[in-house]
């Protein structure tokens, strides 16, 4: 008789192999998750080193202005911007990803990023083709219906905006914003976002790359920045051409001109903590500042992201309808993200003597630290508990 495995023996072998494979995949997943957590804590610590340096230099933590409201009950439009209408029916859902949970999170997230970590600014000339390529790629993915991108585009409003396409924020947007040139508020113009990184990086060297008219004529820049003095002569830049000349010097290929901007005290002080930001920042193109390369990180693949894509913020200026996708554009920017690809969160109330810096963790959900959960009912606390269970808060002050 020929010897062979019995059916029971084969089933036992299959079961053992399945268990071993499951253990391997689980350990692999745990290892990857541990790596992301370590990466997140490391980045938080490095940004906190910068914040300590800022406090030592200026006597406060960065006074990031509110770019929205801290009210979690304000509804948001399809662009994620808060409206004046309130909605207090946030709680009652049972799991993450539920349609009502997504609505609740969109409102809370808008409040959490009222003091943003990212700074945003118009793209420099020469990047139009790159932005067009990204727009086409995302449009094709949004239209493809591929299973790999199903979660990424489950937000129908985001999918519609991607399908509509967008361009860069350089000269094309001068006409779009012209009637709002005297407005300083981010929500009115959506041209410059002065988030945390606009304080920790030399703002002029990083942000002054777009069309000169934005810096020369728009109150969103001039109203949020004080014209500096030339560090070489002590004279105000107003005597040399104002903000237009600062922009020309900041982007000049002549070392003496760019050195003028680099040596402005508010810019040069950043050199003290700049080494902490090497390889930490998420940027769309490379910057070398005071000899430090802050090239963007690429650890997180776009297919792993949820319905949010932190690389792309899409804006629709001067439209009467929230659903309009006409004249869409994106801005360049710099931010710091956690190991799961989401921007860190920052909170610092006036007079800016304390702050909290944290990550929403792998579930990409969090809750603002300025709202006491003791004042909320059991239903709300159950939902919030599901959001913050994996938050990462390091040594915030």
C-alpha cells in the first residue's frame, strides 16, 4: 500500500500554516505600527525643541492667529470651512466611518485646526506643469473606481472637487482675489495661511515665492507682517521698495541680496533650531535654509490615507455656491505630519505661554483640549473616547 496523508492530517497542516501566517502578518503589522508611533514621537519632540527655542528668543510660544473658530458645533461646507450655522447633533453614532460620524468629525476637525500647523502660500512660477500633472493623476484615480482608492475617495464632495481639477496659486489667482485685496482673514481670501511653521521657519525665505503682486498689494500679507528693516543699513525696507523689494531679495540668486533677508533678526533667529527640522517637514519641493535641507518626507503612501489628503488643499475663491468647483486652485505649503500622514495639531491660547502639540494617531481622529469632557453627556464621551484612544501627546507645556 502507498503511504499518504489522511484528510485529517492535511487539515491539521493547513490550520497550523494558517496560524503561523496570521502571526507573521500580525507581527509585521505591529512592527509597522510601532515604527509609525516612534516616528511620530520623534517629530513631536523635534518641533518642541523648536518651540523652546522660539520661547527663549521671544518670550512666548508662536502667536498663531485663529484661521477659523474653536467652536466644534459650527457646520462646515464642502471645502471644510466653517459656516455661521450651528449643529449640536454630533453624537449618537456607533463606529468610525459611519456617515454621521464623518459629519461630526468634519466639524470637530475644523475647530481643531483653527490654529494650523501648516503654513500655505502661492506656488512659485515654474510649478504650473507639476500641479497640472498632480491634478490629472488625482482626477483619473477619482474616476477609476479602483478598490485601492475606494477609501481615499469615499468623501463624495472631495471626489467631485478632484474630478473637476485645479491649478496652482500663482498669477492666475490675482484676478480671482482682486475684489478681496483689502481683507486679512484667511476665510475671506484663502491665499496665505500663517500656521505654526510660518513662525518656526524663516517666513520670508519660505513663503515669498509667488507673484510679486501678492506681497505688494494684498492685505492678507501686509496686514499680517510688519515691514522689516534692512539689517545691513538699518533703514526700513520702505525706502528700498517695500515688500516688493523684500520678495526680490528673498528669491534673488545674488548672495548679497538673499543675505539681507536671511539676516533680518526675525528670520535669522530660526537658524538656532533649524537642525531639528532636517527631514521632518512635509513640503512640496526642497528648501535649503541656513545650510539645512528640510526636504519633504515620503514615508506615507497616498493610497494609505483616508478621505483626507494633507498634500492637497483645494480652494474655491469668490464663489456664491458652496458646491461650486469653478476656479479651483491649490497652494504650496510646509507642515509636519505624524507617522500616519496627518498634520500634527497645535493649541496655544493668548498670551501664548503654554501650548499643546499632539497627533491624532492611526484612527486620524482627535478632540480639542480646550473643551472639558466633564461638561458633555455620556453619549458624547463614548464617541470622543473612540476618537482619542490612540492620540499621541508627548511633553507639551
